[in-house]
C-alpha cells in the first residue's frame, strides 16, 4: 500500500456533504497528486511529437511521466 508521502495525497478531494447532520453525498478522495503530476507530464511528452510514439514507446512515456511526478513530489518535501 502506498502512503501519502509516496503519492502526495489526494489531488482533488471532495468532502462529504452533510445537511443538518444528514449525509447528502459521500465524498471521494479522487486521484492522487502523483497521478495528476504524471498525467500532466505525459500530456507534455505526447504533445511534443505525437507521430514519434507508437504503442511500444507508450510504456516508456508512462514510466518517464511517473519519474517526473516523483521528482516533483520530492521537491515539495
């Protein structure tokens, strides 16, 4: 199981909605900050040269995206 330190915690948490003590809607933790950072990095990598990538290189792009996300999380510490 990953920890908040490894993931950066939730990126877009939604709290429970309560009215007069009654739960109206259940909150959700959403995606992790690590996933959000990786998605942004992947978007940048793929927009740089879309025609360069094929299915085989997508794995490399995904790995590089998470490496960028991990570096960003380390910088926050």
